[in-house]
C-alpha cells in the first residue's frame, strides 16, 4: 500500500469480508481504487465470491465505509 491511510482502508475492507461488522474500523476514507486492489489481491490468492456476495459487500462498504461505487 502506498500510504498508511490506504493500508488502513484496505484493513477495513478485509475486516468486513473476513470478520464482519463487529470489529473496530479505522477512521479513514476508503477509495474504490483501494477496494479494487483488495479484491484483485484476494482473487489472485484464490478467493472468490458470487455476484450476489459482491453486491452485498459493495452495499456494506457504502453503508459502513462511506464508499461510492456509482462512478465505477
């Protein structure tokens, strides 16, 4: 990750995916670019999710991390 803020945002995304919403989140803005990098890394490591699971993840990231996927 290029910055500590970007790493903290990546942690937030990974926390939602693997731990759920009951873990403390970092108070940093999270970009769609960071989200896409996290998902790309996970796919390279063999992780997969259905289209429905990915939609749910995006909704959670919008709701809990303030992300905006509309411009994607």
